[in-house]
C-alpha cells in the first residue's frame, strides 16, 4: 500500500497547534464526550462544499450536531433495496439510534452540484448523463425539483431557485422514510430547510405556511 502517504506537513502543524490550545484548554470536555458518548440535539445535512462551515454558522461545539455531508445536500427517497446507502444510513442512525429532535437540510449559494444538475437537465453536460457518472446519478435526485420550476425563472435566477429546490426535494424525500414520518407525526422530530448565502453571510429558513424561504 505504498500509495498511502504521510499527512502533509501543514496539516500536522495545525493538529499540534489545536492539541496545544483548543484541546488542552478543554480536555475535560473532550474526556466527557469520549466517556459519555454523543447526544446531539440535531442532525444537519449539508453540502460537501468546503466553503460551508456548519459549526461556525451556528457557533456549535463538539457533540452538538450530527453532521452528514454530500453533493448538494440531497436526501434520496427511501429505497430499502439491500444496497449501500450512505446518506440513508446516516439518517436512520440519527433518528432511530441517536433520537435527534431536529433534522436540518442546509443548502447554499453557488452550489457546484446544483449547477451540474442544471447543466445536465438542460443538455449542457452530456458527461453527467453517462451511467458511469456518480455525480450525474446522484443529481438525478434533483431532477423533480428542476422539472417543478423549469420555465418559471430567468436564466440568471434559475441556479438559486434550484438550490432552494434541492432543500425542498430533500425534505420531501425525508418523509418517505417510515421512521422519519412516524417521528414527525408523533412530535418527536421536526424538519427544517435552510439556505445560506456564502458571500453575504445570510441565512434563510423555509416557511411552509408562506411557501417561501424567508430571512432568519
């Protein structure tokens, strides 16, 4: 396995800096987390995009959020086909084992995954149509969202509209999971849809009664 290399030097330095400061100053808290296990109040499903720093946005500490990241913060429909499903497994564990009180889907501006879906659905990304494209097949989850808003927005507004559709599609798909639906109906779990503007630092929450995203 000579293809596996040692950690880059700059990351090693950052680790030692963290260990000497943040860890050393909060060692008792880390020991508590290690000994008592995790008890997060919320699960956050966000994008893999390196610009999205969920814990910073909410000022969260270790152990506060159960985080799952994937391309374009998508949740696939419930599909118990015996195959491997990373996102579905994370949701199952959060809801049935950790008993989180909230599941938050967090979308964002300038999402590359959403742009890929938009390009694919408008015929500008044939490579994503290939069966061998993992990204393309993952973005198929968002096709219903594209179809729902196609023709209702200008070319300029379409990317942002589809980013928000990614949040709504994920929330709808969450309710196809029997254990999620049951927990929601029993008032043991609440679902939330958020969208953040990277450049402006804004955060919007989906208001189901108004049928739109509104500033937090």
